[in-house]
C-alpha cells in the first residue's frame, strides 16, 4: 500500500519487475504515471465501493492514465502477452 507521499508519487517506478512483487494499492488516486517504469503495468481503477470501474492493460512506460470515477488504483506488473 502506498501510504506516504513519496510512495504515492513513485509507485513501482525504478523497480525491476521481480522487485515490484504482486503490485501496489494506491488509495485516493485517479491518475497514474508510468515515467521511470522498467516494465508495463496493468492498472485497475477502483470506485467508491472498491469495485473496478476501469482496467487498462499493458500501459507502457512514459504514459499517463486518468480515470475520473476512480477513488483508488491497483498498479500490477502487466500480465504476459497472450
């Protein structure tokens, strides 16, 4: 869980895929950047009742993803391409 301002800003940036673990929960978040990422992310934006309101697959580095309805986001290492 990203609880501090620094962990919220950096997220999984600058980590290797193995060091990222299963992912990161960022509360009170509607916008994610992937600057500094070393791998693509799957982003799950969560609404008021923690239900998914949007999913973005394989978001590459150097992008910004916004979901106005979101109240939190899960940053997950992108699943392998099918």
